[in-house]
C-alpha cells in the first residue's frame, strides 16, 4: 500500500491550476446513456473515480476513448445490458447514477445497491421514491435494485432533502418521460446546473436549474453533443486553504468565485481575504486578531461539507476558539482523532467540533479515512514540523489529480512511498 511522506513547513509559492469537477464529470458521463451518437468531453479530471465509472459505462455498451489527459470521446451505439453488477458498482457509490439514464432510455435498470460508506449511511431511498413517482416499479432482488416500467410519466416529486445525486438521477430519468416533471426541494449545486446544461444541449427542456424547483418538460428524442466540465469548486476550496496556510504565496488559477461564495465569506470571518492576482486568487491574512469562527455545513449555496475537514485544519492555525457543525453526513469527523495526533486540539460534541486555534502541528503517522479527510491531512502535514506519513492515500487519489506533482511544483516536500 502506498503512502505519502511529507516533510512540512517548506515555503510554498507559485501557481496551482484547478481541474475539472469530479462530481460534475460523473453524472455528465452517465448522461451519454440517454441518447445514441458521439460525445466529446473536455476538462474531465484524470481520477480513479472517473476510471471506475468508465469501466461500468463500457460494460453497459458504450465505446469510450481517452483522447489526451482530460478529454474523452464516448460513442453510444446502443445499450448492450441494463445490469450494473456489484463488482463494478461497489468501488464507488456514485455508480448508482447510471440508474436514472438507464430507466430514462431503456425503461429498465438493474443496478447493484451501493454498500455502506465511511462518511455515513448514505441510503438511496429518495432516488427510489422519485423513480416510483415517475411510474417505475421498484424491487430489491439479491442486492440489486430493479426498476422497470412500460413508460415513465412526468410527476411532481418533493424531495425530503436536497440530495445531489438523487436530483441528478431523477433529472436523467425524467428528461424522456411523458409530460412535465417538477422536482421540489431540488439540490442547487453547480454540478446540477452543469448536468442540466448538458441535457439541454442534448435536446432536453429543463428550467429552474440552480433553484429549489426544477421543471422538466419530457421530450421523445435526445441527441449527442460536446461539453466542457466546470472547474472543481472543492479542489479550488482545498487549494485556497493551502494558499491561506502558505502565507499567501500560492496563487490558485481557474476558480469560479461565484461557486464558493459562502466558503469565502466564512474565511473572511477568520481574517482571510481573497486577492485577485496574476489571473488567479490567493487568500491573505489581513491581521492576527483573535477570532471566533462559527460554521455550519449546509446544502448549496451553504458552506460545503466537502471542504469542512480542510477548513478545520486552517482553523487550528487561527487564534481563538472556533465551532464547526456538520449537518450533511453523520460520520465526517473521523479525521479529527488523526489531526489531534498531529497536535491539534479539537473536541467533539456529537456533530459539532470545537477547535482551539494557534496550535503547533508536529508530524506523525496518520491514516486517511475518506477523500476529504485525506486532503485535510495533506494540508496538516504541509504545515506541521518534521515528517508526516499518511496511510490509505487511495482515498485521496480518488478525487485529486496528480496531487503530489502539483504540490511539488509549489515547493512542497511530498513524495509517494511504498
Ligand atoms: N440521503 C438520504 N437518502 C437518499 C439520498 C440522500 O437519506 O436517498 C441523505 C444522505 O445520507 C446525506 C444527505 O441526504 O445525509 C445528503 O446526501 P446527498 O445525496 O446530497 O449526497 P450524495 O449525492 O451521495 C454528493 C457528492 C458528495 C457530497 C454530497 C453533499 C457526488 C458524486 N457526491 O453525494 O461528494 O459530499 O453530495 O454535497 O456528487 C466527495 O466528493 O468527497 C463527496 C462525498
């Protein structure tokens, strides 16, 4: 098993480019199941999660070629099977995103139920209730969800919570349904808007994207198109935290500031201000006063759960006592024990972390429990004195393309060891 070895406290400076969004790419690639033809995608990140999905899409019958680092050509000449087996779904929960487009195009899908997950139980009941609203009959058969129907009929679906992949799955099922579908309490994330934009280019009629009510007028035919994936706002947030920790010499290129509004506002309450410089952004600390930062993670446009661990690392370095409440996933504080092993002082009360600032971090051996927890440990290792070793880095490589190479180009002393 590979690990990262980091010798911390090196002076970092230079430019770091944000790649295409992982969580946009996954549903976008799944949408190609909906209509025959040739698709060209650019700005797709080179990640394990994308590779896992590509393998599944190939199994379902799509021809997929990688044309250079971040380009894919996908040819849909017809779906060969509607069955997504356990071994192809198990490595990544988001594989469940094939369910909506298969149901939309083939009126039948058999997809292995995704298993448990490190950050929370993450059931798919809201997806399934939505498919039923559209007229699908759902059964669970030997660990598979089987959805089938003669036809899908538009309907009003009120989501109990604005689930991101749930909204995406239902949009992809509804685009070819008869009549009008309304998704109420829909997720509003930029990744939803990117998917809706692709579907509209394919001939769908979707309005209300980015609001809590999405309207979809069903159409009988869709066609292929080309698409460029939006920048990854979570990678941008991670690198902006890096820029704040580095003392402002790191410039992050390709950030959509409008996708990170609440995140940036919260960092201002910790004294960090965004500066536009040389075509990028950096976060600079304006003074060293005592702060008391309060953060609640929420669905978009609220503070993103996916930058929560990275932000906690930053707060360990900000004078004062800070409070962060995690409202999306029940298990997203597993990295706190690891940070405390590096010298942080973070207390936990149910879903709230109480963070003592201005703590000196000192390297140790730690373990990444999930993707964003792993990113937080890398940031902590870069700040810490001496050497930090991070185990289970496969979590990190699921979501950050060539992290080691990009950090080394800024002057970080990080290497992958066996
Ligand atoms: N939920 C249910 N039932 C459902 C669906 C969701 O109870 O049917 C609950 C979940 O258990 C959770 C909450 O609703 O407590 C929100 O979950 P959501 O469905 O929005 O999450 P997701 O779609 O599974 C996506 C991202 C996650 C990101 C969350 C929240 C993708 C592929 N994944 O997950 O990304 O944390 O939205 O923003 O888009 C990551 O990239 O590290 C990551 C985990």
